[in-house]
């Protein structure tokens, strides 16, 4: 099919499907002029640049996007973007170091601001233990609540000391699944934990009679498989993609290796486990109360 006239953004998928990347890039550039703050468009532009063979421009754009997401506290999004750089050029391991250093610097700035605030209010100057992720206000605007959920999940990465974080980032795997793919299956060995970067999954289990039961839906900013991995128990539920989903996967053996090199990481993992176990218990209690109401 031939496209005549000025490229149109609504035809972008067709241009890409036909590998007419010049038209695709022209169409998306015009749309970005109209919506310069639509970062999903910039991600798509970087993807098309990579497909078109302009790897350097694609990588440059991905790096800027990763820094933008990190600045906003969306570390999981930044990690997913950096993974795209490594897929284009596996030799660019410098990008993981760059992101780790940026996150560490940002955390140091936040600690300095907290110390300054404590001194201004007359509180003790000693640095308190790492704070837990913020609680989500129940009546928050949905978009704001979603953003806070993703920032809270990103706190997992922020607690790692800089050299350990760089090593972790180099070992994370970003995977994509299409519905109705099964990501993990109940009863399987627990070899990795997952953080949803985008999309939605359904949590299922099987009752004693063999019936499949729906437990919950999970979206961006939510973990699954973490408690089983940290306890060594088999998977307690089946996770199925209900929408196109992108997850960050972290293997238990990699966490063990990092903790062996950096013993302070064990405290990070213990705090994470305690928070997640508590959240899981609270979720179960809430469902039970709802069922008995």
C-alpha cells in the first residue's frame, strides 16, 4: 500500500509494519511537536530510530528518557529503558553505571534535604533508618495514586548501596508477555521475582477441588513472586498476563551473589521481605473481611 501526501500519525503502525521508517519518523516527529511532553511518543521514536538503523540517535534518546524517569523517582521505568539500550548494543554497559550513579546521587541529595529539615526543626541530626515506601492515600487522584505506587516500588532499588545497585542493574532482565501467556505457575520452583513496569496481570490459584480461582489483578508498580523467592518456597499462585505486560525480572541467585559481595544488601532484602510479607498478610485479611461482610 502506498501512502501519499504528508505522513499521518494515525498511520504510524502501518509505516512501521511496511518498514517505511522515514515516513514513520516524520509522522512521529510532527506528533511530538504537538505533544512535546508525551514521553511515550519519545520512547516510540527511539524504538523506530533503532529499527531504522540509527542506533546512536536511539541510544542518546533512551539515555535522556532514562534520566527523566529517574529524576521523577520512576526507577523501574528507567531500568526498562536502559535495557532497551543494551538490546541495541550489549557493549554499552556504561549505561547501567550511569543510571546507578544518578540514582545514588539523587538519594544522597534527598538525604541531605532531610538532614537540613531535621536541623531546621530541632530534631536529632543522626540519619534515621531508611524510610519505608510512602503509604498511598485512599482517596488520592487515580493518576497520582498510580504514580506514587510506582515510586514506592522503585524504593527497592534506591536502598541498594551504589556499587551493589550497579551490579543489580547489570543483571536485571526486562521481559514482555502478551495475553493470555502464563508468567509463573503455582507450585513451580521460585527462581526470580518480578516488578511490573507496564501492563496488567491476573493472580490465580487452584482450590482443593481443582477449580481455578481468581485472586487479584496487579498492574504497574506491583511486585509478584518476591515472598516465595526470599523464603525459598514454591510459587503460591499462577500469574497470567491479561494485557500486554512488561516486567523487570530479578533472579534469586543474582541477589545472593550481590549480597555475598556486599553484606549490607542482606539488610535491604530483609526489610523488603518484611514489608512485602506484611503487605501480603494485610491483603489477605482485607479480602477475608470483604467476603465475610
